[in-house]
């Protein structure tokens, strides 16, 4: 067997494995870019809707607190009627009104807690999301550092979204170039393997072509 041709085939197989590794990495990075774009878009939508949502939740809390105060006033009035009751029947009616008023106060309290929790959750998200943007920007910068054809990202949700579009295009082109190189290399490897084995190996990967040549 032609040892030099076999060594060349081994070199081609090694190169193909490296190109495959690089291609796989580019596609992993592209999935990362998609994740960055989705997260940045979500942050952008949040802050676009934030002013109206914050005003809505603030008004809801004000309404809930006003309702609680009104219900507490009703309870105070109902409790006052017990002291003014002159007989058992009037006292029983007054106690029923007090019980009902207390139920209304409990419901109003629960509403205040619920609405205040929703308001606080919104504020917590608003406080946390700038940190999320910083993390996304760092991830984007790492991708740009790893792949020279990917541009440096901007700062902020919209610039990150724009960056993601350019990064995806750059990674797509880079992956396509590697695929073209692999196709050429695999074709060359199969030609060598066919020559070494005396039988066609077309359709095999470079590693498969090498294995067939080594077994021959």
C-alpha cells in the first residue's frame, strides 16, 4: 500500500475532524446568539410597556388601599351600633353587621396584599433587568471575541437585538465556508481511499474512508 497516500488520508481525516469541531462550535454560538436576541427582545418589551404598567399597578394599589379604609370605616360604624343597641334583637342585628364588615375588611386586606405584591414584583423586575442586560452584553462580547467576523455588540436591548442579526449572518457565512471546505476535503479523502482500496468509497466521511483504507 502507498504509505505516503495513507499518511495523506490520515491527515485529511484529522483536518476533517477539526473542521467538524469548528463547525459544531459555530452552530452552538449561533444558538447562543438566538438566546441573546430573545432575552434582549424580552427586556426591550418590558421597558417599553413599563411606564403604563407601573401606572396601572400604582392606581390599583391606591384603589385597594382606599377600599380598605372604606371597609374599616364601615366596621367602626358597625361596632358603634352594638354599644347603641337597646335590646337583644338589635344587638344581634348589630353583631351580624359587624361580622359582615369584618369579612369585608379581610377581603380588602387580601386585595391590598395581592395588588402590592404585583406592584413590588414589577419594581423588582425593573431593578433586576439592567443586570440581565449586562450579562447579555458580556455573552455577546465573548462571542465577538471568539469569532473575528462577528461584530462587537452595542449596549442596551435594541442594540443587542441588532447585533444578534449581524452575528447570526456572520456565523451562518462562517459555518457555510467550513462546510464547503469539508465537502472538498471529504471528496479528496474518498478519492485517495478509492485509489488505495481499488474500490469506490464515495459517500463516506473522511474518517470512514480512512478506516476502509486501513482495513484493506
